């Protein structure tokens, strides 16, 4: 069984989130939450909320079997970029890009000890 949770228009750059996702892909959800809880980076708290949301979605779908989920994939895409101007030297201006992120966390249930 597959469940997912998405964050749209998160106010953080996608590259910052991608650096952390390599640590948790393929791990069990509880282990991934433990890894993220010990990281002192801002995307970690965002991913913790997303994984907890995906687990809550799984509980809502399935009530009888124990929930033993692992992170099948975490997709991090760039969202729209808000562009601002900042004054620079010699009467010029420079662009400030405020990036947003779309994150999708996909959890899959381990059935009978296998990954399918």
C-alpha cells in the first residue's frame, strides 16, 4: 500500500531540501524521523512534518494491519520564484530570487518483510 503527503509552495530552496533527502530515502519511517530529529538544518523540521502527515494518511486508509512503512521516494521540485530587486553599486540593481519548493513524500508498506 502506498501513501503520500505533499507540501506545495514551501518557502525554502529546493537544493537545501535535496541535500537532506539522500539521508532518508529507503529507510523505515520511524528511523528516518529519528535521523531528521538529530539534524540541525531547517529542511529537517519540514520533512518531519511531511513524514508524520503521510503516516497519518496511512492510518486513515488502513486500520487493521500494523503500519510498517518505509520511504520509497521523496520528490523535491522547484516551485515559482519570487523576484525582487536590490540596489547595487553605481546606480544599478541586482536580482534577489526567493525560491519555493514542492515536496512529495511517498511511503510504502513492507508486506511480509519484503519491499513490495
